C-alpha cells in the first residue's frame, strides 16, 4: 500500500490556521495510519511525505516540515520497535539537513529488526529522478530484466532489496494525480482517490480502501478468473 498524504494545507486553512498546523496534524495521522496498517496486515506501507518538487514552497514551510520529520522520526522509533515495524526512508539525502539525515540513519538502524511491516517514508522523493538514476549505467550491464531494474531502482532511492510493486495507491485531498510518486512501481496499482483531507484520514478510511481493493478484479492484462474459468 502506498499513500499520497495530501490536503494538510487546506485542512489548516479551513480552520484559519497556518499551513504548519496542518502538517503537525498530518504527522499525528501518520502515527495512527501506521498502527492501523500493521494491525490490518499490510506488509509494506509507503508514505509520500515530501516530494522533490516540494522544495518550491516558501522556505519557512520547508523548514517547518524538516523539523516535523526529524521530531517524528525521533519520537516514533521506540513505537516502531515495539510494533515490529522496520522503517526506512526513500529518496535523496544530499539536500536534507544534516541533523535530519542523522535521525533517518538512527531510525533505520534501530528499527532494522522489524519484520511485521515494512514502513517506507518518501522524503525528497521523485520517481522520475529515481528512474533516471537507476537507468544511468544500466546499459553497461547488457540486457536488463524488470526484476534487475527494480533492484537498481531500490538502490537509487536508498532502499534495500527490490522496489516492490504497489497493489493499492491511496491519495487523500481530492486530487487525481500521481505527482511523481512511484511511477514504475504503480504499473498495475489499483488507484483509490478520496476527498478526505490527510489530517482527517482515519483507520476506518484505510479499512474502507482495503475493502474496496479486495473486491477489485485484477487482470494484469489477462482475463478475469471468472471468465477464464
Ligand atoms: C501534503 O499537504 C503535505 C506535503 C506536500 C508536504 P499539502 O501541504 O500539499 O496540502 P494542500 O494540498 O496544500 O492542502
Ligand atoms: C504531493 O502533494 C506530495 C506529497 C503529498 C508529499 P503536492 O501537494 O505536492 O502535489 P501537487 O503539487 O498538488 O501535485
Ligand atoms: Mg498538496
């Protein structure tokens, strides 16, 4: 499952509050959602927290977000360890504040034993950049398989192993677009768009999305199992 967590700014604005208030509320939703996902048996959860294009926002908002990410990581590690959650961060690291990179590395190290659910937070992430980095030099290896490319893609985003295919992509906040998130991995993803703003997203909303997903007929280009008999 992957989630584009959108709508923090609009949530704050509706309350006459600064956008940062929305991001703080969004961080609380992350905590809730991670616990709900683990409880519901999700194997891997990838959350889009900051895109490569979000650097275009005013520096005060970017700085506030970086502080929130650092505090979130520092505060969540013990909870992740308790719940058997292995946390990793995907995306570029060279543009992030040094203290945040330190917090990322500590969180990854301390939660490395978590096997119940894989939690990936996408920070300064751009699918196009990851694909470009993975493709750079790939031709030197001769014929590259899809599996081989997925491994390169993971490495290009600081991830381990192979970048897993997304089964269900959820986007909150009402927009129906991917905003440069997991383009390769979403080739056959089921897409679930909800108008709910991210701070209002609940465990029940996640359950609803999973229920709808369970009813989808995934054909992968073949025939429906009902037809193929
Ligand atoms: C998502 O909420 C959080 C980030 C992109 C960091 P937004 O900040 O995009 O909220 P809206 O879309 O302006 O409501
Ligand atoms: C996508 O949301 C990025 C994250 C949720 C982190 P944006 O709010 O940045 O996307 P656009 O600008 O509406 O496409
Ligand atoms: Mg947005």
